[in-house]
C-alpha cells in the first residue's frame, strides 16, 4: 500500500543515483518498429489473465519458434557487428556435461546444501556472489520445458556497477554479457561437480532462456525481492547482478524468500520509472497469469531494449544498486516498519480499554 510517508522516501538518500524524467517519451524508429509482430508481448506474457499458467517464451529462444524472432535476430546481428560486443557474445555455446558417476555419494540434505554453497561461493573454479536453493515449482517452467528435478540452485553474479551505470552504452552491455558468461560457466561447473558425485544436475545461464523463468526461482531461493523495474533487488547487490541456475535431484534444504523492505520501498520510489526512456515501468502492480505483481510493459521496453544493445538503465539507476546503499536503505525501511507496527500495537492496546460491551 502506498502511504504519504512512502512518497518522499527516495529523497532521503543523498547518494542515490537519480535521473530526470526522460522527455519526450522515446518512440521506436520505423526500422525497429517494423521488426515487431502483430501480437502484443504483453498478451504473450499473460497480462490481465486471471488464471495461473506456464509462462510463454518471448525472447532468447530459437528465433524461428517465437513471435519476436526478428527482434532477437536483429539484436544478435547488432552485437556481432560491433567490434567490442562481438567479443563477449557466446555464439553456438555448447558444453559437454561430465557423466553422472556410478559412485553415488550419500550425505544428509543439510550437508549437501552447505557443500553446494561452499563450492559455489568459495571453492569452485569460478565462484559467484550469491547462492540460494528452492524446491522446484513447475509453474516457473515454460510450457514445453518440463523437468523432473526437485531443486533449483540459483546463483547471483555481481556486475561492476560503474560499467553498468554507462547504460545504454555498449560498455554496459559488455559487462552484462561478461557476467552472463561467468554465471553460465559457474552453473556448469557446479552441475558437473554434482554429477561427479552420482547425482543428476544441469546448469543453465543467460541470456538464452533455458527451461524456466529464473526470477521467481531466485525470489523463492532468497536472492531478492521483485522491484518495480521487473528485476530482482538484493540488499547487497541491488539490481546489479545476473542469474544462472542448476536443476538437480540432489537432496537439499530450501532457503526462504527474504523481506528486506525492497517491495515496500518501490511503492514510494519513482527513479526507474522516470529514467526509462520509453516509459515502460508502471507505478502500480498488475495482474499477470493469475498473480498481481510489478510488471514492465514489454511492448514499450523491448523496442528500446533492441535499439540499445539491451538497455539496463532501470537496474543501473535503482538506488539499491549503488554499492553500499542497499543495506542502508533496507535498515531504514525495516526500522520505519517496526516503529509503525509498534505505534499501531500501542494504539490498539490503549483503545481496547475504551470499548464498551453491551
Ligand atoms: S530495460 Fe526496459 S524497462 Fe528498463 S529502462 Fe530500459 S526500456 Fe525501460
Ligand atoms: S526498482 Fe529501484 S528504482 Fe525502481 S522503484 Fe524500486 S527502488 Fe526505485
């Protein structure tokens, strides 16, 4: 719920990254608009649908199989034609997983969970900054990409915020893809390590879509909350990170979603929405496939995204992404919530004595 107290909250952060309202609102040039299909990306996404269903692919799949295939092909060609971006784009990226060992290592789920975290964060050949575990929810998977695995291990890969802050310049896109590559490789290393111990596992990373939506899995695994800009907010990294996942049948213990006040903060913050050139970010949550949540208008975002090597402005300007700010904002929001709840409890207690019974 938005309160008047929320409305000025972002103004209290002197170190926040701000951006004036981009005006006029960006409109796609003809060559970009011509790439788009008749069908709305919001319709494919299930905007306004009351019933829960599997998500449908919009981008980062076989271009011949998706309505927005021409948009994806255009973006890939632009990347490959760019002297620097072409060096970070993994084309035809294949990996041969190690065979699942016949020697099955048995451990308690708690021990496996700890071992997975240690490998991902400290001991593996390519370490990452965040690691969480969630029991698999089949509703995260695209319609034709079901799984029989039981857990998803979600990895968070930090981006260099200074490079990200150059968005939408190619230097930002290069950093995004460098970290996509690190996340994909780290997920494959982790999956291979699990397979070498006799358990099934498969690693997936971006920007290719893989079998599932990674953001809801990451929320369930405790990596962050969904922000108004449609990306995750983590108290340590803000929105300046990428995701990769490992699907496995290893016995594990799931983590829990976190509440660091990010969702509450978003209700009173306008920074990303004002910075978004095509005005794709809404200030109200919307119904999408049976759930009410923050939602970015795909038909507005995607043309700018395609014209700018992947944009990234909204996650760069988010105040939580500024190094060191996330925990500070989180502490302030949670303190304020505690004070508000405590004041309400006091008011309830004192008014309870005023009640007259018939
Ligand atoms: S990525 Fe999309 S939503 Fe975010 S600022 Fe760019 S155009 Fe707007
Ligand atoms: S996502 Fe970040 S920039 Fe956008 S409203 Fe939330 S806190 Fe503000």
